[in-house]
C-alpha cells in the first residue's frame, strides 16, 4: 500500500502521516513543491523517531509518479465525488492520493480521474477533515480489506 501527498503544506500533518505510514509498513510518496523542509523541527517532532523506519519517495509531479507505476491503481480523496472510500475494492499495491491542504488538486485534475475519486462521508456544511485524519481513515480501510499488511 502507498500513501501520496500532493504538495503538502503543513509540517505536523506530514509528520503525523509519516508516523502512520511507518507504523503500518506503508510507503509515503511526496509530490513537490512541499510547503516546508522535511528537516524542519515540526515535521520531525510529529514523526517522532519513526523516520528511519519509513520508505519515503519524492517526485516533482504527479505525472512523474504515474509514469513510474503505470500498472497500479490510484485513488484520489476528494469531497467532489459521490463514491465513498468504502465502496472501493483495494489491492495491496494501490496508491491513496491526498491533495494539498488548502487547495486539493489542480483544476481539471479530478475530472480527468473521476472514476478513481473517493470521499469520506461528513456533514454537508463542513469543508474537510484534517489531512492526517483523512489519510488514517482511508488507509486503514484499505489495509483492512487487504489483510492488514501482515501487521500484528
């Protein structure tokens, strides 16, 4: 399983997500530009001492990531779809992609990938959940479906 953050902006979110990925043996892929340095104290503190237990990869664009893994499934978390994240049948090598905290994905991107968009149900007048919480919710459903990645 893989988690992808598209241009993350908030260091503690990325640190918390890195910690979740380390704890679940899931690879983390970061799409530049990042809104911070991964050497920043806030990122390190949120990830605690798990950074050496994490596979983390960097890309300059989503297209670069797609080109590297052309045979894999990519699922995009967004509020702009009807399909719930629980309606997907996940595979062990899937990529769960989450947009930028303040802006999501680039204009037109979700329309191009509409068949692979998923949402977390929430109250209608609320814009979004915290990014780290959203990643944990979707990731654990995918892990549940695929046998929890041999976790104990």
